[in-house]
């Protein structure tokens, strides 16, 4: 049965249904026929909006980036840039852990159609938001002098690595016996604070 919101366009309903399948059963479970059956349409209707599964997964990945931006944007606009960055880091990790299949699709799945320059520009909204928040922190003297873009790349590498290790079952590491995932997360965020503060 469809889980799409009433009033959504058919394309949005297809994407929402596909996300639901991916989250519950993995990327391999998404087919044009299964989507059509769940939505009560013929497969031909799905092909009016997506040429093939590869294109559908591509658009699902972009939808994932939109959802990640929506999750982070309120925190990254907090008045205190230091708190904005730290809360954004928490929300980034939380998004990845709450949406494992979509997160992998966004960053790792080779079945996703190659990103176009327009797609990359679309995805860069999140990067720009992080960078602008860091730039605010540098300008206000809260964060140390340096290229905000480099700071963002360093910070994202920590967060992304944490999420991928956690999703693979390797975080916390067996070498950190006694630590919970949340404790490791907070230590990483604390390290970010100390690395970039003035």
C-alpha cells in the first residue's frame, strides 16, 4: 500500500514509495513493477517519469541530499556559528544512522547514474551552507583563521567516516570496548570544536 502523502504529484508519490522500499528492504528490492503494484498503476505509468531504475535511483539519491539539507539547515542558521556547526554535525550523523540505505545510495552505490554538473551544483547547497557558517565563525573570531572550505572538508571527513563505520557495524570499534556509539559521536564533535576554535 502506498505511503505517499495525499495531494503529492505522481512523481513525488513514486519517489516516496521508492524511498520506503529502499529504507525497508534495500536498493535491490526497488523495481518499476513493484512500484507500480504498490501505487496501483501500470509499469508504463512509472516509465513516464523515469526511463529506468538507474534514473530512478539517481533521483532518489538527490532526494536524499534534499532531505539531509532540510535536516541540517535550521541548525546551521543558528546565531552562534560555533553552536550551529556542532549541532549540524550531530544532525548529520543522526540523519545517516536513521537513513542507512538512502545514505549509502547517496554516497556509495555505483548503480546510481553519474551526477551531472547541475546535480553537483544542487548537492553543493549543503557544502555552501557549511562553508558560510564556518566563514561566519572565522569573521566573528569564534573559529580560528583559515580557509572555511578546508575546515568543512576536514569536518565532513570525520562525520562521513563515523557514519560509514557505524553503518558497517565497526563503530564503536572493538578496540573501544565500553564506549557507546553516542559517546564516540560526542567525542568526535568535541574534537571538531577544539580543532577549529580560536
